[in-house]
C-alpha cells in the first residue's frame, strides 16, 4: 500500500471510484439536430425536442453512437451489441422534460481497462465498469438578476458519455493519473475535447476509507469536480473527514457532498438517492440500439494510434526512457512535434530539447503546443547545427533564446551574430596560452595534483573565446599542455 492516511488508530486505505461525464464531440445533440458549440448566445441552440415540447420525438444521432463505441474500443472495453435507453425521472428547473434519457441496465459499453503511469515509474490497471450514453441538462443562471434565475437550454440534450471506473483507485495521486490518462485517450480518439474549464469533462468522485484487509466501508459521492487539482484535493479532504468520523466512534453516512475549494473541505448536499428513486423505465419513444458487428469492426480499424501504443513505439523506436516517452505522448500534438524534430536526428537529444528547453519556453511564455513559439522544423534546424559542429551545446542555448525572441531560424542567427564554433586549433592554442600565463598559481596547484582545477581552465578558456570554442578541442589542448609538465 503506497498511499495511506495516518490516523490515531494507524493507517487507513483510501478507496476511490470515479464517474466521469465526458461531452461527446459532435456537431449536433444526442436526440436532436440543434448545434452544440460552446459559448453561444443563451437559448440559441435549442430545438423543440431539447425544450421538451409536447409530442416531440427524439431521433438518435448516429455520430454520437459511433463516438461512444470508439471510446469503448479505446478503453479496451466490451461493446454491447444491444443497448437500451431509459428515462431517469427527476425534477429540475433546467430539465424541461422532467426526465433525462440515459442508459441504466443495458449500457452501450461494458467492462474495460485503463493503464495509468504513476510518479514512481510504475503502472497500474484501473478497471472500467461501464460507459453509457445520456443527455446533459440545461443550465440555471443565478447571477444575472438580483431576484430571478434564468435558464439556458443550449446544453440541454447534448450527448454525454458517463464513464464509470471500478473502485480500483487508491488515493489522490492515482485519481489524478487516471483522469489525465482518460483525458489523453479521449483527445487522441477525438471523442471529447477534454476541456475541463468549459465543463466538457467533469467528475463525480466516490470516496471511502478502510483498514487494511477490510471490506469496503460506506462511501460518499462528491459531485461535479472540474479540474484535476480539485479532484485530488476533494479526495484528500473527504478521506480525512471520514477517518476523523470513524476514529471518533461515529458512522459515515452515504450521501452526496460538494467540495468547497476555498476552504478545502466537503460539505453535505443531500442524502444519497438510490436507483429506485428515479423510477427508471425504458423510453417508449426509442427502440433498443442494435449495433452490427461489421460496423463496430470498421470503427475499430479506423482508430488512431493511442497513447499506450505510441509510448511503446517511442521506447522501442527511439530508445527513450518510459518516463520521457510518457511525457511526450500525453498530447498527440506534442508527440507529433517530437517526431518531426527527431526524424533523421539523434532521438534522445531531440527528446531532451523538447522536454527541456522547449517545454520551459512554452511555460514561460504561456503558449500551447498548438501555437508553439518555435516550430518543430526550426528546432530541428538548431539540432542540425550542433550535430555538424557549427555550434556547441552552450551556444545552442543562446541561439534558442534568440529564436524565441526574433522568430529567426538558427542558421541566420548563428551567421548574423558570428556564433560559429571555433575549431581552429591556432585560436584555441592562443587562448590556452593566455589563460595559463595569467594563472601561474593555479597551474602549479594543478600540476602538483589538484585535478579538480581542470574544469576551471576549461571554463576560463571557453570564456576567453566568448563561449564559441569547441569543447572537445579545448579539453584536448589543455590536457596536453597541463599534463606535459605534470610532476
Ligand atoms: Mn450521469
């Protein structure tokens, strides 16, 4: 057990299962032709079906079904050839029909598996219980008017995939790794944009605690978390609360709770409802969904290379460490960028530059991989100048900074600023002469056995040559000159 909460009675294991709602990438809603663009004028993307006008009939959107199947395949899950839509009845002001069309007993996707990479370099398999299709509700706006609430139905009827995990997750770190991996897979598949700020991906978190080797204790559900950080913080806060309750001799009650990120605690929202409270029944307006084997096979054949496969390929093909490979494949755009840089070049040097200086520049400049400050081709050009000894590694860092500032390519900067590496041994000899003559004391110390001073002479010579000396040649000349008269 790697993660535990230390209580007064000893360690507690934290058991977590996630229910993720992922908005399906689709131009139209699950049962209507209304548009789904984010940020549109309120109530401008609402059909009579979405507004639940009497007599309107839902018509299934085939693309949403295909997206759910693609996602199931990407999660290594069983695709159910027959699934069914049910009505989940409840009242809410932004749910005009008084029920949500969802899938209860017969979801479109069954059990699956996701492999997550943990910080210590190990991996863990997290089971997927199911994935079902359902409609989103509208939105109540409480901040537009002092006394009134407004309803925006643009989101009403938008297709969601509810992806339920097994309670295989132990603690916040694993939950964070799971949601990141899930998001990565969805984005590779193009089935959900994974934008948590816009609410395209949000999670309900089920948390319980237990002593080692115990059965599960009562869980609580924390609703509607919309960032990886909040998911992790909510799990930590809720688990600590439950440990305190149990250790004080109390009982954790099954309920739905909300996370208050400002105060870093969860508070009670309502006692947990059971499935029978919703009076699920098959939606009489919709036939069971029957999928043909050939159609599923065609979707499977058209799936892109997914993160796990890409990671394995990067390790095998480019000789990268599992860690570097995982970092590079997390976003498809990053993986593509890396491969452009690595093509025909040293793949490890390419990986170091992309995950090192390039990522640091993205962070510092607040840029994304989709809008890089230096193109992959331009970074490749810089690496070429190092590979053919036009510049050394030290100068390359400066050239990269100049590329960020000016947008010029590496060769132009090197030419204009006279940064070519000096490989003329006459010039290096002259610089070494000057340094040795200027530091007779240090020379004597070195020759009497203080080997560590060698680095000092290298540094001084490089400095005398404005950083442009060839490091290999400087080392060789210094070694020869210093060691010649060594006692
Ligand atoms: Mn749901």
